C-alpha cells in the first residue's frame, strides 16, 4: 500500500499482527508493561474498539510518550490512558506494547 510519502511493507498485512511483525523485525519485543521505562524505546499499538483494527501508535523515548494527532499535531503524554476510550480522542485501546533497549 502506498499513500502520500509513506509505503507499507510488501507481504505484511495491515493488521495488529502485521504491525507487531514490523516492530519485532526492528528489534522490539513484546512486554506487558505500559509504563515508560528509562533506557527503553517503546511502542504502544492502539486498536479500534469496534473492529479491533490497528490505527494508532504511541512512541516512548524512555522519558515520555509521544503521539501524532493528525497531520501537524504532535503531543507528549505521561500515560497511554490519555488516548484510550471513546470519549476523548477515540483512538481505541492499547492492545500491544513492545520495547527495545536504547543503544547509546
């Protein structure tokens, strides 16, 4: 799939498992911890509440979570909860979190 200036890797489905496959290929591993961990980069994959399709990823640099909300809107947030649910930003729920050690 291609759109704009980004392209989706060939042969990988646009599903939660596909997104997970992309991150694990980049050295991330699944973790149960939703907390920011100094020394680790983390990604949290949000899924839609109705169809459980992936639609948003938050990234942590070991200090804060970061999200892109639209074309020009970037935010920092201390918790993944801020974007969860259907009352605020409607990004769904965090279904998977992956991490990899930051190498200096």
